C-alpha cells in the first residue's frame, strides 16, 4: 500500500502495544504564522494527581470521542479521577493518538505521564480505528486538528473547569504511536497544522514532504520493527529541518519500549517528557538533559537541537 513517495509494509498487524496570535481556529496552512517559542521557564518538577474528562465531539460525520487527561488537585499517584478539579496553574497541550484497533485508554503510560508532568493531554478515540485508509487520506490528522481546536476553546468557555488554565499562546504538541505516529507525521507534512510546535511520532512511516512548520520533532522507533519500516522513519527524519532528534531502541520491535516493564522504558519516558518540557515550557534544563535521558546500552541517539 503506497502513499505519494513511500511504501508501508505490514501495518495490518499494527495493534497498540505565536504570542498574541489566536490558536483557536482550525488548522492553518504552512507558512501563515510566525514561529512561536515558549518563554523560558522551568516546567513543573513535582508530579500532579491526574484528572480525566470525556467529550463527545465530532467533525462532520466523524465521531471524536475524546478523553482529556490533565493535572489535577490532590495527591499524586493512582488512577485518573473523573472530573477532578484541575490543579492551579496554566498548562500547555500535548495530544496523544493511539494505534490500530485501540482507543484513548490503550496508552495509559503515555497519557498519564503527560498529565502527571503538567500537560493537558487530549486523547481521541478514532471511530474507524482499524482503517489504515483513513490515515492515508488525512482523516485522522484532520480529526486531531479538530480535537486541538475544541480543547483550546475550553480555555475561553465561561464556566468550564479548564477556563484560564490552558496555555493558548505557546502552540501545541502532538504525538502518537503506529497509525497514531503516522497521523502525527501527517500533521507536519500532508495535512499541516501550524499551531504545532512540538511533535513526537513513534513507530511511524514517512507521510510526505515537510510542510515547513516550525516544530521540534522527536522520532522514537525500534530498529527491528516488523510493522512500520524503521528506514522510512529515518528518511522522514532526514528530510526535516532542526530542531529534531531520533531515539532508536536497538533490537526493539513495534512498541515494546512504550511499556513500563521494558528494560529501557525509562529512556522512552524521560526523553518523551523532556522533549515536551523544552518545547512547550521553554525549559532549557530539560533540553540539556535529553542526551542523558536517551542514553543506555539499548538505545542510540541522534539530535540537532539548534
């Protein structure tokens, strides 16, 4: 099955293992906004309790059931608490897209880690979660853009618990695994969304030519992935301008490095979170930790951060 320039093999088994400018509109074509950089500040250092809210949005006839995981008041640790009061503060958005046959609950390690670290994480459940064609035709990427618009709008919705708590000035982050990783890369290429300033496509394939977005992009991939071609992701990485990085899990398959019991999961988690801390909080200490975050006997790291 091909797209534009690349061929994807085996995805049928891809089960889940600028300041002053409004970001509320739907996705913008590349080149229409100036680059946005987070004002340097330290990202939260303490862990938050986790809350979760569920929304039943849509885009045309496409249902977009979305859980939003977020920093909550209370004691850190434990499961997300439905409709818990949001913690004090203003938090950036870092979205997560699931893989084939899955939903917003399949990747709790990633969505919960983001919320506990101080990010608002919308996680849509794509209604056609086994349809690879909906990734290739851009529906999933367009769905994510709609979810971002709806989430950002909550900041200005009178009476909403998130009102005044969402950082709508810095831009947004997106991430995902497998078909979700392809969706993420699609938002940087064929279906660009200029609100995106940070992206982490995990186990993706190349979805097309870069659209010229000003985004920090981190790829994470296993070099023995039987489902999404590692070399295709490497080609996608080579085509993007800096800042960019590539974390390779040596000998790893399609997604084992996303599970906490994997030997080198800490390298995934710490690099993933510090990428967003740097990109969305402007935390330069997080940027400076990235190499040590990523380094182990089971990983390799390549980066151009300037």
